[in-house]
C-alpha cells in the first residue's frame, strides 16, 4: 500500500459520505430515519456522511434503496467507491499514538493539492525539525514515556515527506511571530528551527509568510486553522480546526468561505515570502 493509495482512500470516504448526504437531503430524509434503515444510530449516519468511519456494502445498499437510487450503474459506482474507501492508510501502524480523529486529517493532508495553514502557538508540524518536534511533543504530553514521545515524533517526520514527494502539494503557511518567539527546547533547538524555516521556504511548492507583531491585530484572531483543497472537482475544500480532545472538519460552503476570507486577508497583510525570510534572519541573529 503506497501513501498515495491510502490517502486517496480517505478522499473517497469523504466523497462517498458527501454524496450520501446530498442524496438523503434531496429526498427530505432525516438522519434518524436513515439510521433506522440500517439498524444504526443517527450519530453513525453523521459519521458516515463526514467520512469518519468505514463503510459496509450492506449499509450502502440499504441507504441507496431508501434514497430511491435504482439505477444499477449509479449503485455500482457508489458501492465500488465504498470498497476503495476502506483501504488502510500507512499511518495505521502508528495507531498506538494516533487519535482516531487525527487519522482522517492525515489522509486528507496526503491527498490535498493545496494546504493553507495559519499557526500562532508553534511552528506547523510539516515544518518542524526533529529536535523542535521532540520539544513540542514532550511539552504537550507531560508524563508520557520517552518511547511514546519518539513514536509521535517519528509520525510527524513521516508526514513531512509529503512536501518533498513527487506529487507534493502547494503549501502556504502564515506563522504568527508569536510562534517563532515562543521557545521550545533550548537556544540551539530554536536556532535550528528558524534556519530550517529559511531553507524550506526556498522550495518552489512552499510559501512561508510571517505575521509580525508590528502589524498589530489581524484577521487570524480566531486562532490556528488549516484549509485543504483537492484536485477532485467534486470534493469541497475542508477546514480543519484542532481542539484539545478532538477536531472540527468543516466543509459547508458558508463556513469554508469565511475561512477563505481570513486566509486571503492574512496572505495580503503579512510580508511577502522574501521579506518574511529577512524577518526570520533577523530573529536568527537574536536567538
């Protein structure tokens, strides 16, 4: 199983879920009624429509019947999509340290053609050095064993291969200056991290901007978020917002549009990549 195949399975799961949701809503059927038809709860229908669970062929067949989908070609296409969506991702081997709600994100991240992020607390995981990642994980997991910390760091480093892969996505990151001023690890760790940011920002698929303190209040007042866009035209953008014990995956047009506006304003108001590198070099001298 390649990373591309497993990432694609997550996209297929979400694509199938969104199609099932559209079919249900177009027929005016509630989630409760849909759940009853497959001997499941309303919450399971919700998880299916969000692409967060695997699909049983029998459940898909029963839902399609309930939704009035009788065309054999259409039914066959959706059932095939369900089988492909159940493929296991490479990150399954890290399930011992990987929260269930984050597995979906890793699959989406691997399938995205454009990733836009805003970070304020620390450097984005795809841009972290190993030493910095270790400091971040250790700080956030007080009492964790060294083995568990190393496993989480290894997972983060594995994810980073995405930016250097053959089909690497475009990655546009806005880092609040606070993320660069807040120390994780000792002086050498921070110097290494800032130097790494300068170097990785030169990659053709990476755009890095720093929102400086001097700008004052800005559009990112609601906190960190990630926007994922996909090459599939029928798959909407997804906004990922991480919380303490879970995460939100937003894909409704009106919600995505609000984050689009914030991202666009952050890109406009932050210094361009060349000036941001100069800012990073200045911080490097102070570290």
